[in-house]
């Protein structure tokens, strides 16, 4: 079989697509690590503009709060409604609050908050920087002798680090309270029994790990979103591809980080 004939086969097309995907995977990981190191360098140098940082913090934390609270609250209410009734029937009503609290603090609060922020803020960051890239605004910034990493990445990534923990705390509180209301309505479990169980079931380790996880998630979401937007090419189509790439990569990174935290602290 000649080389020309082989290139027209399905096997060659599949191989070529797999090779292209692998190269894109390695390239994306390299970009994320590279710009992450640059960002950390400027973060520790202390050259952050306060106004820009406050604007990004308001965007990351305040703007995302309604949808975050809605997603976390509703997911916990759904679980509590299904679990509380069965546990009360089995005589385990005193453990409902403990179960809901552990679920919210360890997993549901941070995962659902992360999904909400990726969908709303991460996609916005990626599309914003991608639009700046394809319209040559970033090139103009470089011509003005302004470092684009320091100007674009640092305030956005730092806002993710600073605002993700407060968002987690507020959403977790809403989730636990919502779980108590749902448990009472679904099974008649008293609020006192529920919140006594919550208090007895939570430990400082759970809360400390959750806050550390929030810092890492906030950094990761902001960094990946900015990197995917910053490296965009190809006009309007490239903006859409960069936004999709940022969302998918952020989701995958968050799941991987969650697994790592579970293996380190709870395995």
C-alpha cells in the first residue's frame, strides 16, 4: 500500500486525530504550568493594582453568589429530602444532620460552587481574554511596554484565591440550613436534633481541608480560564473554542484536585 493510499484510510485519519489531540493536550498543560509560574512570580512581587483587584473580586465572589447559592442549596435540599425520611424510619434520625454536614463541607459545597463559578465566571474570563487576543488588544498592551501577565492574569487569579473560600463558607451555610429545613419537612425531624447532629459531626479538619481546597480550586479555575483565553487564535470561532476549552479543562482539573485531596486527607 502506497503512502498516498494509506493517508486516505480511516485508520490514518483516526491516528492523525489522536496525535493532534495528544499534542493539544501536552501543549495546553505546558501553557497552564508556564503562565501559572509567571503569575505566581508576579503575585509574590506584590505589584497588584488595588482597583483592578477589587473589581475582579466583586466579579468572582459577589456576581457569582446568587447562582452558587441556588445550586448548592437545591442540591442539598434534594439529597436531604430523600435521605432524611429513610434514616428516620430506620431510627437513625440523630445522624441526618451529621451526614448532610459532612456531605456539604467535604464535597457538595465546593464541587457545586466550583461548577457554578466555572460556568459563570470562568467562561467569562476566557471569552474576555480570547476576545482581547483575537482583536489584538493584548498586542497593543505589549507595545505599551505593559506586561500582560501582570496586568491580566494576576488580579483575576488572585481574586479567585481570595474569593473562593468566602463563597464556599456562605454556600455551605446555606446548604446546611436548607438541609435542615428539608429534613424537617420530609420526615418531621426536629431542628434541634438536626443541628445538634451537625455540631457533633463536623471537625476542624473537615473545615480546614475545605478552605484549602477552595483556595486551590479558585486558583486553578482562574488560571485555566485566563490561559485558555490568552492563547486563543482564529477570530470569533477561536473565542468560542477557547471558552469551551476553559470550561472543560476547569471541570477536569477540579475533579482531579478533588481526588487528590480525598486521597491525601481522607483515605
